[in-house]
C-alpha cells in the first residue's frame, strides 16, 4: 500500500460508515471496477455538505488510485508487482477521457512504467508499453501536428527513448521468444515503434540505426491485419516524414508539382485536400532548408507548371476551409523574401492569413473552454494536501493556456469574452480571499495579460468588476514580481479612468480606491521601495488618482512630486511619457 491508496481506502470506509453502502458497488465485479476507474460513485447523503463533502470526494477520487499505482511501479520490488496492477492501470489510462489523460501525465507515470520493462512477465511489459503509448497518443492529439511532442523531454528524463528502443530491439532479436510467444512479442514491438514515431514528431531521429529500423517497421505495419495498429502506423509514418526535410527534398527532386497541381482540379474534395497538404509540406521543406533572406528555391519550378495561378484559383474557389487555408499558406511560403506583385492576390492572401490568427485564438479559447477555466478557478482548494495540489495545478494549467493565447496581442473582442465568462471575477476573488502564499505568479501575470493591450472601453469593463481590493491586497505579497504585476494592472485601470474623463474632472475611481485603503497602501509601497519598477508606478498611481485634486498630505505631496519630476529624464520612454502627463495633473492641482 501507499499513502495515496491508504487515503483512498480510508475514504471508502468513511462513506460506508455514513451510508452503509459500498460507494462504487455495481451489478457485477467488472462494473464495480469500471466505477472505480471512471470515478462513478453513489451520491452522498444531503446532510454531508461543505468541507466534509469536498474532503470525502477528494479522498475517493481515482487520482488517489493513480498515485498509488505509480508509487508501486517506481518503488516496489519488481517481481512482487503482479499483472493486477499493470492491467488495472492500463485500463484506467485506456478509459480516461481525452481531457483526463493530461492529468495522468502530470502525475509523472513514465519512470515507473518504463521500469516495468525489466519485469520477467511479458504481459506486464505489454501493459506498461501500452499505457505509455496511450499517454503519448493523447499528447499528440491535444497539440497541433506542427508542434514537437509535449512529452518528449519528460520521457528523456528517464532515458525513455533508449529504453523503448531497447524493448523494440529485444523483441526483434530474441528469436526464441518470438517463436513461442509471437503475438506477445509483436504486441510490445509494434507499440514501442509507435511510441518512438509519435515522440519524434517534428524532430529528427539522429541515431541512424534507430531511424532506419523504426521507419521500416512502421512502414510494415501499414499492411497489418489489426486495423487499430494500421491506423496508428499511418499517423506514426506521417510524423516521421513531417520531421525529415531530407525525405521531402528527395521527393522534390522527382519533380512532384506538375502531378500534384493537376490533382487540384479533381472533383473529389478529399483528393484535392491530400494534394494541397502534400504541396505545403514540400514548400515548408524548401523554406526551412534555405536562409530567411533567400527566395523560395521551388518558386521557378512551381511557376513552370502554372502552379501559382492554380493555387490562387483554388483559394478563390473556396472548396473547403481546409484547402482554402492551405492554399493561402502555400502562396505565403512561395513568396518568401519577395513581394506578391498581383495587388488582388496580395490583399486577399494577407487578409486571410491575418484572419486565421484571430480564428485560431477563438478556436483555442472557445466558449466551452472559457466556462471550464472559470469553473476550475472556483474549485475549493481546502482539504487534503494532494487534492489542494491537484486543484492548483489544474488552475495554473488553465491560466497558462489563457496567457499563451492573449499575451502581446491586441484583441479586444477576445478579452471581452474572457471578462464576460466570469474569469476576471474568479481571479479577483482569489486575490481577495486566498492565502497569499498560495497565489503564484501565474495568477497575477494572467490578470495583467488580460488588462494589457486593451482599449479604455474594455478596461472599464474590468473596473466594473471591483478589481482594486484584490489587486491592493497583492501588494503585500512577498514575491516582488507578483507585486509588480499588481501595480502595473492598477495603473492601466487608473489610466483608463483618467483618459475617459475631462481633464478638469476628478478621477472617477478615487472613492472606490479609498474604500479599500488603497491610497495608504500604494504610498506605503512607494516608501518601501521594493524595486524601481514598483516605486515608479506607485508614484504614477497616486498622481493619476489626484487628478484635479490636491494631495493634502504634505509629506506625500512633496515625495511624489519630486519623484515624478525625476522620471522626466528616465531611460524608459514609457515612463517618461506618463511622467509628463502626471506632472500636468500635479500642476493643475496646485
């Protein structure tokens, strides 16, 4: 047993004490096991509410079981690990939803599963490699084909690439094993090859022996009698070809464009799609193997078969979004380091490529995803340590996704959707209520990214959510970067309040700022002088607040005025510009 499995067992006992019923009971043993794996249990009585309910639910979560299995695989003497464990874990991974598999990955299962390769029982080895492949496959499907596999580095930490290849070779050379246990040997060999083909997506297999053997084996699986293996081999081969510019250039040397361009006229839209993606993969190889300042090496051969004209015709024909998008990509690649001289083509292609940047962001952060993030931020973090850790990890993952999509981009509409989803209010509630030490920079930085690069109208939507109490509280955080995120978020909101009112009007946020003792705390931060960054912005905040008002505290007035004057000669242009505005407010109030 492990600590995690002990907690799970205790949770089950507690439920039985309250209800007299086993929580995962099914009509058969298999159904009971399936209930455990899928986290399906009988509802708790209505009188179990609040923190007690949260604690019990977290105790009997399947995540506790997963932790227990991983600990066993990593620490227990190998031969004492029976197939019951490896089979149950494989079943958990197999039946987990696409959304849940990343949480299993974050439990770091690979070291323990890779260790099972040394087991004497081939069925346990089979289940270990199958679990690994299912997780790797989930990592592939949750990220674009053009991205490197997100699990590669984690696998490497356990020397996983070499050990998976060793497993592949072990089953290749052990003729005796293969003779008497052919199906079992083939099972682990096939999945080892599939694991490596998926892991090396958008990476070159530098080991020439590994590359040759894996490619040849994956090719052989295209004719496999098992449809599942055959389908996954197609994906694996695609990933291996995607990462090899050398292979693509060999194909280019065979003059592929005339034939591929001709297929664009086919009546079957799927054949057209196959042709256009083949063209773009070859063009990508031509781009990536030449300097950025060089024109595309395929340009002349493309024009020779009237390819540019036909690709643009396909773009305008708009047979499908798939072929239209990729036609635009093709033209973009072709005109590397040269201008599109046709004004109609230039305008239409540029506008379409720009639109894809916005559409892709909306697809990543669709309404369902925004609702999920907002709900995750509301999850209670009280309870046992492991449950608390899981919730924080889930929230941080959500916020990192959110930040990666919006950071550095001016997209008012997307931010309006984020604000209306309730995410901003949930963040502010965290800033106001949660223990400061458990608030990491991911939270404060995400709030800044939402507030930054916004027009004043949308910033005022944030102001309507009463942001100052939470942001002011963050100024007491021990992490200076979180303090910096809070103070810059405050100044961005104050700027919006200033610029949307007349110069002769007092600042519209003044009263709400005083209501949470904000003025006193901002000045305390200024005097504390944690960093130049926060001191400069604290001074600016105070001056913005006292727009068309006199600073009645003589000490504050003198210190802030002197500091703002010193910023006129600052090396930071952004600061200098705002210092000029601030000095104007000071002059008006005196």
